[in-house]
DNA sequence: TTACCAGTTGAGAATCTTTGCAACTGACGT
DNA sequence: ACGTCAGTTGCAAAGATTCTCAACTGGTAA
C-alpha cells in the first residue's frame, strides 16, 4: 500500500463525495463493493471533460495510488458500462474511450467525419423499444442506440 | 499460391456468384478490389447460418486457401462492416462475432443470459431516428440499435 | 497482352483487452 | 473491535485486434 499519497486520497474522496453523491449508492445497490481502486477510477471519470482511454485512466490513477493495475481499470470500465454509468466509444479501430454518462440516460449521434459525439434522448423511442421487447417476450435491461451520420449539406 | 485447391476455388466462386450477385458490384462501386481472399471470406459469410468470430472465419478460409492470413480476415471484416454488409456483435468481452446483413436492415435484441440474438425491425423507430438526426443537423449514414434484455418472468 | 501502380496481402511485431489464480479486503454479523 | 468470506485485486500470461512494411496483384490504359 502506498502511504505516501494518503493526503491525496483523502482529497480525492472528499472531492468525490461532493461531485457524485449517488454513484456509491448506486454501486452498493447493485451489490458491488466500493473499493479504493474503484473510488479512484470513478473520481477520474467524473472529474474529467475529455474521453480518456483505459491507458490514460490508468496513468492518472497510478499518480494517486501506484498499486492500481491496468486490469482493474479495464474491469472497472466494464462494470460501470454494464451499470450504464459510462459509455464506451471506439472510433476506427483505436482503443475504446470512455465517457461518464450524465445523470439521465441518453443515446448518441456520432459524426463519422470528425468523431464528435452528440447526445440526445427520445422518450418516444424508449417507449417503442419497450413495446418491441415486450412483444418478443423480453424485459429490457439496457440498450444502446447509436446513429452514425454526417452534417447535412444544404444546396452546394 | 495454392494450386492444389483450384477446383474448390472455382466451386466457391460459382456458388458465390449465385448467392450474392450484388456484393462484388457493391464492392467495385465502392472502389474496392475484388481479391481472392475477399471473395473467399465473403462466400463464407454468405453461406453460413451462424455468427462466427474472426478465428472461425479464418479457419474456414484456410481450408479453401491456406495462404490467407488472419490479418486479412480482420481487415475484411472491418471493410464489410463499414460498407454495412455485415454486423458485428460483442457479447460480454468475448471476441467479436459477425453476421451477414440480410437484405433488409434490422436491429437486435440480445438475451443477456444466453447471448441469443433476436432480429427485429421497426419503421416507427427508424422514422424517429431520421427526425432526431435531422433536427440535430445530420443525415444518418447508418445506425445501431441493440436492446439487452432477459426473458420476461411471469408470476412467481 | 503487357506494363504500370495504387490498393491489398502475409507475416510478425505491437497494441489492446481479458483471464486465471493466489493474496487481499470490504461489508456484515457478533 | 474482530472474524469471516465472497467479491476484488495485481500480476503474469493468454487472447483478440491492429499495425508496419516489403512483396504481390487486380484493374486500367496503351
């Protein structure tokens, strides 16, 4: 265990508790343990604006606690993704990049020219999905809707 | 070059030309060369009912022409996916599995317990997607809708 | 038919991601 | 506080996918 970074950890936890009061509750509700690596990784995700890949998250994490392993980063990303807490994007074969899901669920429109991601949400679509699943004998646990498009060109 | 399997190749090509008269035209139209590896891989995809992963496709391919490399299988899958000719599915971290896109576009409902895939299509949803994209200033090139669910349990 | 050349391939290295397993540690009950 | 144990972790190794680059080959034009 790294004792040298104890204060940074306290700092992080304090920060984390302010920014995302629900995550830990969500996690516990899902029967998931709140471990130190997870707390640190979640904090990194909630306090960043960019869409880091696993390696980047790993590097940021080991600055806070250098015992964290890359495996754990990956495992945590998968866990959070399944919970719907983050989204994973993979552009043209590069490594997956992750983004914190905002409180509300939303879908994505990806600009195939620039990779830009636009978030949107449609209750109508959600409702239709429910109906379809029901008619097929299923309950939806979660879903993924991604539109790939390019900016509309007018005239020309 | 494998000359030993020349007759199998002729067989394959004949077959291919019957089953999917459009693929090669589509490919050429997209400025893509029709090479022997691609022909063989496409034939494998069009003549199978299951959802093979890259390694399985590779093994089937080298039975016809043992000079084909795994790299080429992956490259071809990416190519076909971009063209919309096949769909890629990735269940719980396992390797990607591929499925020929049927003439008609369709979406997927994935059983999270068994991995079973149900195909469906909803004009309503398609239409809503168009509207949403339009209102965001985009034209949809393609999209992916995946519902993850589990069989509805009655009573109990 | 032949020559040409940009697109494609095979092989292996590099990169990205998951997994097996022994050691460790939260959460819960006492 | 303390013990317990299923859930987690770190590490190393395996597995999956992409990349690099020299050699090769379809399609085109002469």
